C-alpha cells in the first residue's frame, strides 16, 4: 500500500526508493501488484538483503527503486543470506528483461539463470504439476478428537500425528485414529492409492523433501499430498522428477518465500506450477526403474542413502528438460 501511495506522490520523471519485505516479489497474493508494476510503472533496481540486516525487523527485506514510467529491464542483486554488508558499492547486478515477468502471476525473476531455464518449460512439451494431479494441504491435528479402537467406523482414518517426509521416505513415528465424518470432501486425498507427499518445510540442504505413500492415511498440516489424475504420468515417474536436484533448484531460485530466514517453506500454489515434461512411456520407464530400486532400499532403512541411483535420475532429468552442459554445471555447483 505504501509503495502504491508513493507512485501517487512522485511526478512522471520521479524515482521511488523503498525498503520492504520480499514477499511481494513472488507471493501468490501480490500478482495484481506485480502486473501493475509490469504494465504501468517501471522496476529499475532490486537488492535483496541478507538475514538480520535490520535487527528489529523479523522479516526478510529488500531495497527497491521504481520509476513512474515503464522500463524495459531491471537490475537485481541477491546478497548471500548470511553476508555482512559493509556498503552497497560495486554490486554485480544481473539485468532481467521485463518481458520475462509473464502472466498470470508476473513473478519477479530472482536469478537470470533460472529465468532463462523457466522460459524453456512451456506447453505442450511441459505441463504444470497442478494440471495432472489433485492436491491439498495436510490437516492440523488440533481439529480432531482421537478415537479408541472400539469407536472406529468406516469414517475413521489413521492420522500421522508424528513423523516426517524425507526424499523417497515417509517415517511414521506415531499414528492415531480420527474421524473424517465432517470432512467428506477431503477423504479423496487420504485413501489407499499411490500419492506423492511434499513436505512444507525446505531442508537445510536447500532441497524439497518428497516421498511416496499408498496407504490410507491422513497427513499433518506440513505434509501435502499430490495424487496423479492423468494416466500419462505414472506416480513413480512424477516422484523421480520432483525428487530431482533440478526441481529443487528451480523452486528455491524462483520463490522468495522458500529462502526466508524464519520459516522456509513451500506453498501449494507454487508447487502446482512446477513444470513436468511430457514424454513417452519408454523414456519414463528409465526413471521409474530407478525409483523402484530406491524405494526398495528405503524399505529396510528409510534414512539410508541411494546416492548413485539419485544421481542417475538427476542426469536423466537434465536430459528431459533439455539442459545444456553449462546449465547443468551451474545447478551442480549450487548449494
């Protein structure tokens, strides 16, 4: 609101410099504001600051320079989140063409490399994850009364009270019984069928945590189920794609929420927009075969590593997304 008001104060050649949280850059609720900036105003410069730049502000912040007339591009610099700022001289800005802010969400491109990658992933060769799955957010345990075994009915469901998602593994530490009698519309997400689970929290290794489950089970609020609804995209194929290093890289480099200091997280809206390659069944089978092997390894030890197989899947995924050697090297060298 203050930025919008600022545009009303400056004249046609005026400049508006402002410090504000990062959320507007990619957050779903700010699409209209980004469209306004893209089509009616000018974005000149963005500097995304490290954690704790302002000691009393518990939000991630950036410095922005806007103009009252359209600009063909903007310059952006992203400080390392743990950097200590001595001054703002000699920053190596990246220049982003304003045309890369595309409808319907007009998300700010935070990284030039990711911007060029995302521009490749358009239909019909790629399709958004949300178009081929149905998904929902997990449920808060405080919404339910725990049932005794003798009180169970057809409307009773096991609920994952304690546990977590790791790549290719769902660890169940404590499961209780609840009733979904008053939530009939949500039962479809928790039946005994193959589904992909994506944890809400981003790991310290800058990766999404993605697992498989085919049990009748209700998940707590930080685990989101995605159920394939398009037979062209088998569950194991989607699992291998979403578990890959590339997908984590794309997600974290295009979402300001996922790199926050206090609560690094995914959102359903952004996860649903992940690009999935449309390829033949014979190509999918190469990934599926390796995913099956990984799941077999995880059965005996959910926290065991399957590094070689996961690396092989990463290489297959790079090919499916048409990455160059230079692009692959950038991703492999990223944290």
